[in-house]
């Protein structure tokens, strides 16, 4: 049961959404908006469906991630109508709706069919959601400008959303501790995953994204997606990137642990963590997020120099020559909310020096971001460097020694406040 303080914040959250959405509808010339929660599609050629997780705007209002074929009708000056699908079905159960104060803000209806509630007389109606579910629904489907404007309403989190994100961090951190302990006790990737799931009490399919659990070389694949069921002969490193979904809201945390006797790798983890702390301390209103990304490259360059991996080049030259990109190929982070890579972070395409950056905005209070620097030994990115003119600057024997540890990523979730930031992941760790 959520605490009463969190529950007491939710009606205000809904009030804020009502006014934000009313403003967007007004600006875009609509009178009403119908939101579909979605439904799990069937697997092709099969009678089984994919696991369901709800559509972002529906989660923004309700947090009900598992409710298929539900609908929400928003109108100016009226209580939203929340229509939940409750079929008579002896094969499947219907999800129970907990009796919580936020439901007072809605007119709740139960529908035996998956159809949308009628919106007759609502005026000009927009309908948003998975197009395959909207065929028979009257109204304008997924108007692009309206959808973009609604996405923007998600960039600034309400106090309720921040409380949910903080709790998602606390739950995930318990899983990270259990995962680290399992790894140090010699567990396989599969068993590390079981330890994480057990400590978080979360089915893997319900988590915000597939947990990334890489031991040794696997830690160097950014989104490594398999789990070895056997532990390696020697467990040199663990990278686990895993979150929890709480009332719709996601955490997205990464920790890297060195195995016993891996002093050099442990020192690199420590160096990257110091850098990560410095980058986190940059998070504040008025800061251009791209600047944090660019500072990361300079920090990685310094770390490569101190570790003896790259020599006889200035930090600026290492960045300009693309050396840091080979060790840190992804972006420094992204918005976080009801989607792990939350919307509205890219008002323009990313710049050429940061092609994978998912957030290009100046930070403002209420925004929630990740800060996730990494340093990896990825053969396909390092080989061209080693065999080219820059190869003489790179310490190949040391690289060969560390390659078996795969890589490092350290990722926290931060809220931008009026004066700086709150690090939800470190708060949960202490
Ligand atoms: N877990 C995916 C990411 O960190 O963006
Ligand atoms: Mn992330
Ligand atoms: Mn992550």
C-alpha cells in the first residue's frame, strides 16, 4: 500500500494535468481528447499475445500500466471519464482497481466490451493511441501537432510524479544490492537476474525495460540481452542496468562491480564514479544538457590518460580525434518518466558530435534525467583505432588485459530542482 503522503499528492497531479491538457486542447482547437491505453498485439501466426504495457499518455493520467482496452475521455471543465474493460471471461482475470483517493477525480465506468466510450456531443474530438485499435473510433486520430504538444506536458514532473520516481528508485536499489551480492557469491547472469527480480518483487515483463545483466565481456555490449545460465570460470565484472516500474513510473539505474582481484578494473570504476559525481553536480536549471554530454568526453579523456590507456595526447585532442567516442559511444542520458526514454527530449536532431544523445534541452525545474557515463572495451570500435595512425597512443597490452571485463556504466536518476538537483538513486542507496 502506498504511503498516505504519496496518495495525497495524486489528486493535485490530476488537477495539474487537467489544466495542462485543457490548455493544449484550446491551443490546438479541440474540445475533447480520447486516450486509448492500448492492448497487447498477438504474435504473428500464433494464438499468444505479447506482454502488455500501457501507452504513455494513459499512464501519465492513471499510472495503470497493466490495464488493456481502457479509455480516458478528457473534456474541458468536466471530470475525466475512465472506462475500464472488464469482460466476462473464465480464461483470464480482470485487474482489480485499488480503492484510492485519486479515483474521486474521475468518473469510473466498467465496460464488458473493449470499445471506446461514446463521446457524442463533445465537439471536435481527437483520439490518441495505437492506430490498430482506433479503426472504428470516431474523431481525428493521432494528430501530429497535438501529440507533440501533449508530449511536452510530460517534461516537467509534478510532485506526485517525483514521489513515484523516488519510490521506483528505492525499489530498484534493493534489487541492485541483491544483484551485486549474488555476483560476488559467484552467480551466473541468469541467477543475478533472479536475485534482482526477487528483491524487487517484479516480474521481468513488467519492468520498464529488459534488464541488462552482463558478466565479463558481455558488460561491453551496451544493451546485452541474453542471460548465461552458467557462471564463467572467473567472474571479473558485472554490469547491471535495471529498473522498476512503480505506479507507471520507471527507474533506470546502472551499477558496475569488479570481481575479486580485479584491482585495475576496480580503479577504473572508481575513476568513472568520481566523474559521474561531477557530472551529476552539473544538473541544475539553465544548464544545457549537451554541455554535460561534452564534459563527459573530456572526463573520459582524463580518465583514459590517468589509467594509462591513452598517452601523449591532450584531453581535447583525444576528444577531437574520436578516441573518447570509441570508449564512450552513447549519450549521457535522457528524460525519465512513464517511459524509460521519456518523450519531449529532442526538439531538434542531435548534433554530429553526439548522434545518440536522447536529450537536447536546457534543464528546468521538474525535469527528471539520467546521468549515465560509460567506458567500454568494444572490439568493433577499438580495432579501427588501434590499426590506424592513432594506434601508437593506445596501450594495447593494458587494453587486452581489460577487454575481458567488458565495460563500465554508472547511471543515476536526478530531478532538477529550483537551485540544483536531487539524486534519487543515491538517496535510495544510502
Ligand atoms: N536502460 C537503458 C538506458 O540506460 O538508457
Ligand atoms: Mn538510461
Ligand atoms: Mn539504463
